[in-house]
């Protein structure tokens, strides 16, 4: 069988899995435009595109099983060229190996250093490319696609007077926090009143938080007013972190631009009370994208025990 026919059979196998098992879309790349990519997977959920894109190279060839991984042979020159291209892609990048004899498809994240050898790409035997792999592979695209749907907030130098104060930063931040409560802020135009009480301050300054996380919350206090007053109250969502057992937390998120640093996604968490549904109480503010790469992909090897809001 010619290599061209073998390659096309591999692509057909992958396309069928994407269309039937993933309920997503596959777009093949013409061979003359092949830059280490045979096709694009557009992730869909409920027949709607999520905005996540996975770039895939398909290899249907015999491969030796080495220590639980299939060693897919690629020339050194081609592999080096493809590596450079894979790193430039704004989305997930995977290689899918289809066994010629069994037709079983397996995948590997080609941005994982341990997957790349001198003239080989190592594909774990247990990484079956099937319906169950969709959720795992979709994470490789990161979460920047969510940010495109968030409100865009622009702050100015005047929003952060506590940064320029002569007092210790925690002291000036505490003064700003008290002032926020005096402003009687509401969520959106006619939403619930937001209270900034001692319980919220105690939460963001609690001993269990690292100094860096406390510092981050202090800085972000300057953006709170513009975030809350420019948020539609219908965008408030329930928030249930693993470390919190109650269901009284609500969260709003926005993409915030700063005059002194890079733009970031910021989350404000609020508490509700059954006996006062017309009000909300500040709980915390932080950047949820920490410990992620530029695409918003979480480093699974990080210890998240201290990564609480």
C-alpha cells in the first residue's frame, strides 16, 4: 500500500471518531499546505462550537512498542521543523497514531517534552483516541476562548490610589476596602447592593493565603468598582470551589486592562444570604488564570493545595 493511501486511511479513521464519537467537526488540511498538520478539530458541545481548536497530525504506520509507548518514526529534519510549527499554534497540538493492523488510534500532546525523541514521537499505549479522550484533549486548547465572551473592563491610574500611598500597602489597601463599602456599589445598573465587610477582608488576608496571593488581591481592589458596576447582573454564576462546602457563593468575571501591567482575567466572588436576596457580600478577588501557560492550559503537575481563592 502506498504511503499516500495509508495516510488517507488514517485520516478517515480519525475523522470518523471526531464526527461520530466526539460530535465535533474535522477539517482536513490539503497536502500541499501540510505544515506538520493533517487536520483541525473544532470542538463542539451540544451542536455548538466552543471555540477550542485542536491541530492534529495523523500517522498510520507500524511502530515499535517501547516501555508502554509506541515509537512513531519521523525523520530528524521533519520532526525539528514540525516542532517549531507546533509551538506556534494557538490551540492544542497532538499527533494521532493509527495502528495499521488493528485500526486502534492513540494520541499524544506534541508539546509535552517527554513525547519527543531525536527521530521519534512517543505515543502512550493507554492514550486511546476515542470518545473518552475528547474532554482531556480539549483542555490542551486552553481556556482563552472563554475570555473572548467576558466583559472587557479598562482601568486607569486613578483607580489605584492605594498603590501610590505612603503607608504600608496593606494599610492603604484596607483604607480603599473601607471606602468601597462607603460607595454603596451595586451590581450593574440596578442589581444587588454589594457590602464590603470585615469577613471579606479577613478572607483575603487570612494566614493560609500566600503573601503573593494577598498582594494580588490588594492590587485588584482598585478594579472592583468598574468590574461590578459594568457587569450585567444576569451574568452572575454559582461558584462551587472544591474547598468550599456551602452553595452561597456567586462569581462574576471580566477581562481587565491595567495602566501598569498586562491584561488579565479577574474573578470577583460574592456571598449571598437567604434572608437578604437583594444584597451580596464581597468574598474575594483574584486572577483565576494563575499556574497556566499563555494559552490558559493548566499545569497538571502543579500542587494546587494552596491554590484557593
